[in-house]
C-alpha cells in the first residue's frame, strides 16, 4: 500500500493517546489506536450520569492550576470549568476543625527549601532540617500531602519537584469540568474518528518488534505493521509488553520514576446528611483525617448528595486484600467516626456506591506517577525519539504537575510534534 509509510500505531486511548492520535491524523497520518479496554479515557473513568445523579468521575476529576493544554481543548470543545468553592475541614480524632493552612514553622520550611541546591528525598529533607519534636505536626502534614495528594512515597519522592507546590502553599486553583472529564474524552474521541483514526477496543498489545518500522502484536493474535508506534500505557504495564532489547533497555529508565496508587470511593446518599447539626458544614469542600479512608470531598459548589473518599500513597497496600464492598464499608466506618453518627444510619442512606483500588486495575496497576530525584534524567531518556518506538503519557511530562490529565495531554501533543518534525 502506498500509505504504508504513513501509518502510526498508538497504544492506549487515554488522554495522551487520543491527543497524539488527533494531532497526527490532522496532519494527514494514518493512525490506529489499540486500546485494551472497551472504552476510551483510561485513567479518566466517566460513570453513567444515572448512577450518581451527575456525570461523576471514577478516575481523574479535577483540573489543577493553569493547565493550558486542557483549557485550550475545553475552549475548542465548548466546555467550561467550575471552580471549587467552600471551606476545607480536618478531623483531629475527636472534632471537625476549620483547616489551618499556616504552620508556625512555614517560614523556616520555605527558607530551607529556598536554600536547597541538590535534590534529596522528602524523608531525608525532613530528617536533615526538621527532625526536632517541635516540627512533628509539620512533618505529619507534609507526609500526609506527599502520600495523599501525590500518591508518593516520602522515602523516594523528590524534594525539588515538590518545592513549587509547597512554596505556593497549595496547588493553585482547582476546578471541575462541567459534564465531567468524560465530556472532554468524548470530544477528543470524536475528533480522532472525524480525522479518520481507527480505534480498536479489546486490543491488548503484548509485543512490539522493531526493524525499519515496527510490528505490534496483540494477545488475540492480531498484528499491525507501522512506521512508528507510540506507547502510552501506564508505567507498570511497560513490563508486560515484550520489547526489542534496545527499547527494553531504554524503558528500564522508568524504574527511576515513582508510580503511586489511589483508592477512590464514591457514595451517593438520599440527602446531604452531613449538613445536619451544629457544625456549619453547608459549604464543606475537602475533609482531611487520619481515618482508614482519610480524605473526603463534596461536589461543592454543586449540591449533589455525594461524598467521595480518597486514600493515596504506599500505605494503600494495607488495603490490597479488600474488595469493592469492603472498601465501601471501610469508607462508611470512616465517615461514621468523623461525623459521630451511627454507621447504620449512614449505610441505610446510601443510594449508589462505587469503589476502586487502582492497583488492582489490570490496565493501570496504580494511579499516577511522581518524581524521584532521578526522574528528570529518566524522562529525558524515555522521551528520546531514536527509533520507531516512542514513549508518551503523563509520566513523561517534565512540567510542574506530572501525574495529571494535563501532563498526559501535553505529553501526547509533544510526541506527535516530535514525529511530525522528523
Ligand atoms: C483515581 C484517580 C484519580 C485521579 N485524579 C486526577 C485528577 O483529579 N486530576 C488529574 O489531572 N489527574 C488525575 N488522575 C491522573 C490522570 O487520570 C492520569 O494522569 C491521566 O489520565 C493519564 O493519562 P495517560 O493517557 O497517560 O494514561 P492512561 O489514561 O492510563 O491511558 C493509557 C491507556 O493504555 C491502555 N492500555 C494499558 N495496557 C495496554 C495494552 N497492553 N494494550 C493496549 N492498551 C493498553 C489503558 O487501558 C489506557 O486506556 C487520577 C488518576 C486516578 C487513577
């Protein structure tokens, strides 16, 4: 076929794969996406609106900070963002408190971070500068953020990579897409198809061979010949695909990139019972605690009677034996403790529930990546376009918010541009 030299296979129909495919197809390339699941989106997991009363997200939910690629796409798609508004609380084991953002040692923390020249792990940084008893609360909240928010292991996580987050006192503006991330995925998938991209579901790639071009093999026996293949699978899945030796060697750089796990639980209730009582929780957004499922949030400013539970980081391994119903039960126990309510009352008011330990998802094996002190060097190796097999996806993003949808979209775009420049 005359267009044989134009063919590019993209492995994975997540944000990175769809973005790369669209750019390549728009530039006239023939593109095939091979996706193991029976849907697009990957770690963006839209749930049916009927289940939770709105287009809920079982995977990615928030748009963090500036996110220029995401915002440009939303603009193109005619979609809008709704900023999160309200009050954050914490539970100290006995009562709900208005979350205090300022630690008395914050200035010392900033000074130590400012002076940092060479990278070291967060745990080493805290041991070196803040080992004394007086810093115990600050150490606790830093570990809680590194584990809970970044899903990272403080013993391996890069202090330099996290410095900007801490220096800004948070993660910038957070918002949700009206219509959920599913609306963005639907737009991208329609764009891909509109430009002639073939999206094959249930296509589990098991091996890639490289020569002048590449040959991609699926577990079902299908074989695809192409000129370039873009691998956007989550990092743990790279180990499950047979790769040519040189590519395998390059892929081993991924060992220097952290990959964290998350447990996410959505509970829909008959009514927003947490607003009853004296605690003035009408505008509750996030609630932080040390319960088994430690973080919860509402859909504020939307009024849906839904609470979302979140547990991130290496300690999620302690829950690896729990199935979805066990996780829902653990979530209800945590809520009962925080709100001092009988667990049966809470359980009885549940209308719909979903829980996922993402480490158990066969095509994710975790939630998202985070930086170690060696990650930037690893990303440079992985991003090298030195053959027909290219790596892309959130873990390759060298900007500030790796591990996000923005990171995946930006990486997909960058990989497509690299191919188009060749
Ligand atoms: C619970 C959870 C909550 C999150 N919350 C947020 C958030 O609020 N905001 C945010 O910005 N980010 C969030 N993230 C992170 C965000 O979802 C990811 O960073 C982003 O979606 C990754 O996109 P990707 O294209 O790189 O990878 P993926 O979305 O994982 O896409 C890769 C695709 O490859 C497929 N695949 C895997 N193996 C194979 C194979 N062998 N053959 C063929 N296909 C294969 C997968 O099925 C998948 O569709 C969250 C992630 C999780 C899990």
